[in-house]
């Protein structure tokens, strides 16, 4: 493939990931937990949720559903390793306010329900309910770009990955 | 080849944040670093998903191995990291 083909055929190398929840899509850097905000876990995006459902951003295999239900990692069919973390510090809830709808090894399709969470109860308990979604194998991609234009429905494109 | 062991004292175990920090620390060194829990299969300590999948909890023992350039420095740094964070 020549250089011009590479320049102009990028669409075939692009992978789009949908919002894992309805809400406002915001830059990962706005997440107050530096583990996410500084990109230690990889590049990504965050959703300030307005609902109570977390869905698969793409077709994927569930790699690890945390037994506390506050986070899930996915191995996407496209090769991305995706971590979705529901709220900050929510590991300490020990599973309260979370209901899991998928288990390790399940193959899920884009939009399929993974976790339900009681957003109001989690907020009332003093937790930030923001949902960071990060690509843990960011170095495997030429680019990971967030679309943070604001209000999104679950499934609207919020991350675009370009294959290396 | 160096090996260190550490029993997790943090009540929340090896959840997303410490897993991310562990990977970041291990990635500072050129040697191969693996981590396993309670004698089980070890994973690459430089890949987040694998480390999180260990689902290591309080009271479980981590075994880390270091093989290659700077393995001594890496082992010392990870021992200090584990004590400070887990």
C-alpha cells in the first residue's frame, strides 16, 4: 500500500466505541481521580451519567466483571482492552447499589446491558458517579481520540481508535 | 532472575487504581516483570487487564519475578511500592 492509500483509506482502520452510558461525554482529564485523569490506565473518555445503565461500547468478551459490580474490563473483538469504571472510589461500596448483568467470559454485543447502578444512592453516599472508560492497551493503537461534544445517548460514538 | 513476595494488607485489595499504579511502576524498568497470586499462574505485570484479573484480595500473597536488565533495581522499587500501596 502506498503512502497516499494509507493517508486516504484511514476509515477502514478506524474503530468507534459507543458511550457506555447516557449522559455528558467529557474529557478524561476532568476526572478528579488521577489514576484516570492523568491517563495512567490509558487514554479514554468519561461520561457524567444521567441514567442507571452501563452497556457494552462494542462487541466484546467480558474479561473481568469485578465482583463488586463497580467496574468491568472487556476484550473488544477489535483488539481494544477496555476498562469501564462506574463512579470513583466505588470499590469501597463492596457491591452495594450495583447489579451485574454479565459474567466473565460472556460475549456481549454493542449496547448490551452490563451493569445497573443506583446513581442517586451512590451520589447520596458521597461518591462521584462519573464513568471513565479507558483503553488499557492504548500503545497498541496509532490514535485514541475522544468525542466530548456533550450530551450523549448510550451507544453514541465517544471514542475513535485508529489501528496501528 | 529475582523474586519477591508480598501479602496484601489493604482492605480493598488490588483494585483498579493500585493495579494501574503497579503497571506504571513495573513499566519503568526494561526487565520482564510477572505477578501471580497465591502460587497461581503469573501474568505480565506491565499489562493492566491481566493484573486486574488476578482479583487479588487482602491476605493473598503476590509473587513478583524480575528477569533481565535492572532486575535488582526493579525488585527493590516494586517491594517499596507494594509496601506503600497495598
